[in-house]
C-alpha cells in the first residue's frame, strides 16, 4: 500500500515494532493516516463490519503493532506490505473437558498482508519475526476472529489445525493448555471412587471423632464386612425388630355409611316434601 508521502520517515526498519503507549495524541499525523488506511484495507479483506486497527484505538493503548514495509517501493517513498497487531485480553477459555480457565493473555487482534504481495512468503517472514521478538510459543496462540485465509496460513506453515471450541470469538489450538490438561486429568483420577472409599475407611478408623454414625460397637463401614458376634447379636436383633414394619396384625378397614335421604325444599302437589 502506497501513500503520497515518505513512510520511511515513520518506519525505519523493514519490520518496525510500534507500541501504542509510546505514541501520544497529536504525534505525526501521517501515523494516523497509515493506521486508518491499512486498518480499512484489513477490514475489507476480512469482510468485517468495522476496522480492528485504527489510529484512535491504537495510539496511547497497550497494543503492539508490527509493520512490514518495502523502503524501495513508490519511487523510494516506501510502501506498507502488512501488519500484525496484538493486545492483552482477559479471557475465559475452555479446555477439552469443558473446564473454564480465566487468563490474561496477549492475543493476535489483526493480521493482514496487502493483496499485491500475497503468496510471496511475506506473511511467513512477518509472523516468524513476531514469534522471535515476543519469544512466543506457537501453541499458545490466541486469535480474535481469524479469517479462513489466516487459519489456512497457520495450518500450512505451523501445522495448527485442531481447534479447541470456545464460546467466544477467540480461537486456540490443540496443545494450548499443555501440562495443565495433564495435571487436570491426574487430579480427576486421584479423586476417583476407590480413593474416596478408602478415605471414608481411614476417617472411620480415627475413633470417637468419626462423623459417621455407628451401630453398637461397630462403625458404619465395618458393619458391612464383619459378621455379628455373640456380644452384639441381641442389639442387632433389636435394631432389626424396630426397623422392620410388623405386618402380622390385620389392617383396619374403613367404615362405609350408606347415603341418607335428604328432603328437598320443593313441595309436591300433595303438600309434602320429597325424601329423595
């Protein structure tokens, strides 16, 4: 993308890193022109409702912008070839098991290579530079609403194709949680039923402080396995007698009374009331 002024005065390297906090309102107005036009071109390429990158949203923000330029184009005035914009986000992400993780992450918000120089390896050059400078693990990428072209680019060059579904517009890939998923699976295995059962037995063996109710001298766990001894046979029989209903007595039958005639309020022609 070419401009009617020399952009080499704004971007001194082939790939320039800009921090929004280092740019203040009222700086070189050409910065705003470049950011607005490149952001609009990115919006059109991704069919978005509004641009993600603009001068107002970037200047004085905590976002970072990488700008790829060719200083020799446009008769030596230079041209912008592409951008990557990142910024911090507080997100709630789900792993494969549906466990939610609250994280503060640096996310890719915008990635664009101008149509005149696509399929020339420039996107790979820009992305590799970004990963190297930020010391970023490719598996930890978090991308806001990536286009189909961006997803195809990541699958081709970085083998990222297995997406972990989310309830928001952000995309993460297989391996994002790394050891956290292994630790989560290990914790779930430790909390399985046999271990819970063993913990109940251990607590019951503690003595009088046990929270489980006991029957006679037996605990609620040991009574399931031990045979009743002579000393507590009577107690067990008494407990069974009190806990089982006695069906030997005949049940009471309800008394049914026949309907009684009720006189009506309308007299007949013989001047007496009907009984029913």
